């Protein structure tokens, strides 16, 4: 299995890969830039080449790059919208330096403009930006529905994908905290939830899992990650989720509130339960 967590690449890529290995991970997620915004550091090809060698030797799965939270592709404010458009384009160009890395982003928040308008703006930027020559796959993250987030139902994600010209570039990253908060009851109806995902989006588009427990109750449309087994989902339903044959082969990324030591413990716990 491919299991990892969110790590910083502030000290370079090779250093992040070493850190991942030291905590028992064979994949990880990193921010493309400061999560609260700002500009991206130029990628260092030499550093990445060393990292790639190390990843290959340790049989790493695909990595995830996460776009900054401030990138709102459905913004109403022209300045925010413009920043999002620029960040998105820059990020996608930058992704070419990290071959085979998946690009995960929050679809956007419509800030009162309505879900339909949000979907139109999000798919509009994607269409303006994608050239079809990208080597990465774009992952729309399943959202919790807090505030005016777009993408907290499978139907909304499907609608975005439907409007994209280069649909072969589009995938989905499922966040176990977010879909619980959005009201998908996989604690009691795991097969039905996955069947629904398959019917509406298609399981072939599911490329990665964000693996988190939830601090807030089912269907509350909040977004508060908790450590595995310490939240309102609980360890058993979470393990059952990743044990499912359609989920098992995917990269599983922890975004639980942890320091590296805490991540190491959770990774060991998961590997123990999964028998790897
Ligand atoms: Fe996210
Ligand atoms: Fe997430
Ligand atoms: Zn979240």
C-alpha cells in the first residue's frame, strides 16, 4: 500500500523524501507554495533528481501536490479571482518539474454567487488554463460544504468535470473527513457510498485519499480534521474504508493534526492493521 502524510518541502525535495522514509511513508503530500498564498519557490532540478532516485529505490507511490487554500477559482472579487487564475497556471507549469505527481485543489467557494455560478467559474478557469499537454492529473478534492464551498456532493464534482474540455486530465481526491462532514454515511453504508461515487463520477477517476478523522459530527458541513480514532468517525470505519478493494491501491495521505512523530505512529498503526 501507499501511505504517507502531509510534509513540508521547505528544505528541498530530497530532504522531504528522507523525512517520509524515516516515518515509514512511501508517498507524501506537499504544498505547491505557502498555503496561505504567496509565490512559489523555483523547483531545483538537481534536488528533484536525487529525490526521484530515492523514491524509486524505496518503491514510492505517486505524490500529491496541494494548491494553496487561498486559491479560489470561484471568487467574486476580481483581485482574488485573478490571483487564483495566475496561481493555477503557475502551479500547473511548475508541476512539470515533478513528473507523475498529482495536483490536488479545492474546487472553490462561490461566496454567495451560487453553486451553479461557482461551477461555471471553476470549469472556466480550468478550460482557459489546460493545454492538454500536461503530464499531471488534476484532482478535485471532495469538500465538506463549509461556508460556500463548491464540490461537497459527487454531483457537483461531476458537473465540473462534465464542463472541462480535457476530461482525461481530471480526477478526484476523496477526503474521509470532508465526505463525512458533507453527509456521506460510509460508517454504515460503505458499499452504497462507493457505488454512488461510481455511478455519478466513476471510480476510475478516484486517484487519492486524504485520510482524516473528524472533530465535528456527521453532516455538519464543517471541516475540522482529527487524529485517527480520536474523532467522531472512529478508527474502525476508517480502516474498513481503506481496506475496501477499490481504495486499497490508492495513495493514502494523512492530514491529521500531527507533528512527524504523530504521523509515524499513525502510519505504523495503519500498516499494522493492513498487514503490511
Ligand atoms: Fe485540501
Ligand atoms: Fe483534504
Ligand atoms: Zn479539510
